[in-house]
């Protein structure tokens, strides 16, 4: 799962900059502010008032229908990136009434097996949680992708310092929130032998606030019952998400293995094509593998022409030296035999 503005999004920008305005007067996101109330499009009121300093170049001058057509091809994480590029795009894509189907189709198209967005979460938040590895805490994404982890029950992704700031781990099992607020069992340190239960401070405060607003009695009991039911739903959804993630990891590792294999075979073929097949045949297995995997850092990249150009010099240089050494050795042996 990558979090970046995709090539597709970059092409959106290009499309926007090169698009020609339709000769026919057409409803556009940027032009929406000029539409009078009587003629304003009923389906996209959020688009009104978006021209001005926040207009994203010519992009928002495109007809709204075209914008949504383009959004329909984006990945959820790309839609999320788009919401951060300008206020108008944020308004368009955060409007549940107009953009919900766009988000849903992005999930369905690019993550067909992903469990559906659960109640209590909207699609942009779900995309941020499921499709991105950025930290949701105060470091504001400064933590690297490899430094964060998903806390499935808390439905957040934090780096360790942010987690430490946002959770409480002194649990009061007699408190009303005990079964009503998401809880995650976390190893407090890598070497810790036991997991410790942790709540998000915000979840506990929110629950307590809502509870305090209710009079003691049936209403409170009903509220607690609803929250307990919500937690049961959460557990079911987390189980699906964790299963989905395991399957994604397995697919990912299988794909990496296939790439490594294709790369290995491709390098061997190019060496043979260059006339060094005999040298390869005479190599010990370890030397052979070490040569073909000359650059371990890129073992999981497809062998493109450009990639081959990058590593060819090292590989062919080694083979030339080896051939030269073998010839020197052969000449030496021949001279010895002649003397004998
Ligand atoms: Zn963080």
C-alpha cells in the first residue's frame, strides 16, 4: 500500500492545464460561484463559491461531471491526496452527498476485497487508515512509513511517540467505559513480555462526556448497551481487516518473489546474449548467484532496459576480468606443459 500522488493524479494536472474550455456553457466547479440560486445545480451546492485564491489552476474550471469522471479512476489514497491540494477539492471530495459514490467506487475498483467502511467512520478517514501508512498523530507525517503501525481496534495509525501521547494504559475495569470504548493490547516496548491494554484518551473522554449528559437510569443504560453493541461490531470488523491485511501481505510477498525470479532470469539471459554464457556455466553456484544479484537493494525491481543499463557495467566488467584471468591461467598451463 503506497501513499503518494499517483501518475494518474499527475496526469490529472496535465489534463487540467491543457484542457480547452467547452464552447457550450457547461457547469464547472470553478464557475459554480457565478451560478444564481435559481439556476444553481441542485446536486452540487458544495461547489459554489470556490473560485478565487484557492482555485487549483485550471483544474476546477473543468466541468463537474468530468472532474468526477476523473476522480472515479483514482485510488482512495490519491483522492485523499487531492483533498489536501486545495480547499475546493477538499470541499468537493469531503462532501458525502456528492462524493460518496466516488469514494466507494475507488475502494471497489482498487481494493475489491477490503472490508467495507465501518459505521462511525467516513470514507476519507477509512482511506487514511487502510490505504496509507502515515502517522495520524502530532508528528504530522514526519514519522516514516516504516515507523508507524496500525492499531486496528483504535482505528488509528501511529508512530511510537505519538501513540505514547494519545493513549492511556491505566485501565479501570469498573469504569462504565470499560466495555464501551475501543481497547487495543499493545506491547509497551519491543522487548516487553506482555501486551498491555490501551485506550485512546479521546475515546474515553468522548464516552464520559456523552454519558454525563444523560440522566441516570434507562437512558444511560440504553446508551451503554448501544456502545457495547458497537464494540461487538468493531471486533467483527477488526477480524475481517486483520484477515484482509494478512492476505495482502501474502500476495505482496508472492509478487516480490515473482519479480525477483523474473529479474534473475532476465539478467542471466542478457549475460548469455552478450556471449558470456560459458563463463556463467563454469561458475560455482555461490559466485553465480552473487554476480546475478550484484545489487541486492534492487532485487525486487523489474529488470527494465534502464535498470540493466545501471548494472550492466558491473556485471560485464566482472565477467571480462574473469575471462581474462581464465585466459592467463590457460596460457600459463600451456606454457608449463610445453616446458615439460
Ligand atoms: Zn507520529
